[in-house]
């Protein structure tokens, strides 16, 4: 039996038309964005997870957990990460989906 490999982009185009998949993907966007920002900051600093951990006074495992996107760190932890990587923490609010009028108060 010959297997046909489908490029991930092609698969994603098919999946993103599924409303259930899209809702799940969108729900994870914030986690992915934070994890990506942490990894990017560490990469620009040319540091390993171990080096960042040492600078923060924590463990490499804790840094790996932060970068996995599976935990929601406190702003204090993010500030410590920024200091360790020589970056500046900036938090901003961006326009999102319009909320229903009944949800606004």
C-alpha cells in the first residue's frame, strides 16, 4: 500500500473550514501567541532555557513549561523573564470580535 503525504498547509485549509476546528484553534491562539513571544525573546537573547532559568532563579523545567503555552504565567513571572532575556515586557489590548450588546455592561 502506497501512502500519500498531504502537505500540512493543504490539511489546514481543509480543517479551517470546519467551525468546530476553527473555534478550538481560535481558543488556543492566545496561548500560542504567548509561548511564541517567550521563545522569540529567548532566541533573540541567544540564551538556552537553562540560562534563562538561572537568570530568573528557577529551573529549566519551569521555563519549558512557560514556553509550552500550557500555563498562564503571572505578570511578575513575565517581567522576570523579560529582565532575564534583556527585553521589555509590554502588554496591550487589541480589538477583537464585537461583543453582543447584551454582554456589555
